């Protein structure tokens, strides 16, 4: 009996003890997780800072360029307001209607030609954002074409003066030359208007894509000189 009792006690003593599992540390309190989260937050903050700095920097570059673009075009823009007495937008029409003499058109056209050519050179000398290099050249080319139009006005004024006092077949021949020159002026100015519009629209499109609000320093639209030149410009003008 005693032996059996001892065997039972030995069996009880040799039974496996229940394992006590240690309590797991929550994920958010683990050291490696905290360090990983910290690194991720720092990297995200660095990326966000660089992104915002880059966006602000490129926006400033565009604003600076637009201000420079307007300054470079001063020689052109100062002649395009319809309210000016000898405006590039209105004086040719006045000449067509007989309200301006050939001498007045010629004198104004000489000023236009010089100022437009200077404006074209100034625009070409700008350092635009990479995305606007082509647009900058397009705007400069339009100013060169406007200078060519101004030079044509000088010739037109001279030919109209001669045609107005000529007689017979000579008068008819000279009038034909005046009409042909008026057609060439129309075509050149329309082309200048067209490509200038392309350049201005490219500037505005980039401004919009970069989230730049409208500003008086930024180019918003074409000047008021896009109405074109009548084909019969030389047939009715002059005294």
C-alpha cells in the first residue's frame, strides 16, 4: 500500500507544469516599431518640405519671368492701347478712312519699327523657365513681325503720297502697288497676331498648371491690336 502511495506521489510530482506565456508588448510600444515610424515620418516630412519648396520656387521663377516679359515688351505695349493718339491699333484705320495723313503714319511707323525691334531683342535675351523657352521665342518672333509691319507702313505712306498726285496709267499702276502692299500688311499682321496668341496662351497654361493666381504682373491676354488691317488700306487714305 505504501509503495502504491509513493508511486502516485511520484507520478504527481513528475507531471508537466503549465506554461505561463509572457504578455506580448503591443505593436505600438515596441522599440523597433517606434523607430521605424519615426524614420517614416521624418522622410515624409522631408519629402513634403522639398515638394512645397520646389513648387514655391518654380512659381517664383515664373512670376519673375512674367514681370521681366512685360518689361521687355514695353516698347511694344506702349503703342497698342487704342486710347493713344498714334496707336498701332487705331492709326492705320484712321489712315484708311482719310483721318490721318501719310506723313503722320510714316512718322509713327518709324517709332513703332524701332520700339518693336528693341522689344523683340529684349524678349530673346530673357531666361524663361524651361517649359516656356519655345513660347518666349514665339513671342519674340511675333514682335519681329510687328516691326516688319511697321516698316511696311513707311513704304505704304510713301507710295500713297506718290499715288495721290499721279495721273493716268501711272496712277493706276501705283495704286495697284499700294493695294498689293496693303494685302501683304494684312497677311503679316495676322500671322504676328496668331503666333503671339500661341505664346501668350502657353504662358497662361503654365501659370494655371502651377496654381499661380492671376496677377497684374502676369500676361493675361493679347493687347488690343488683333483686329487686322483692311485690304484697301491704301486706296482711301491720305489727302
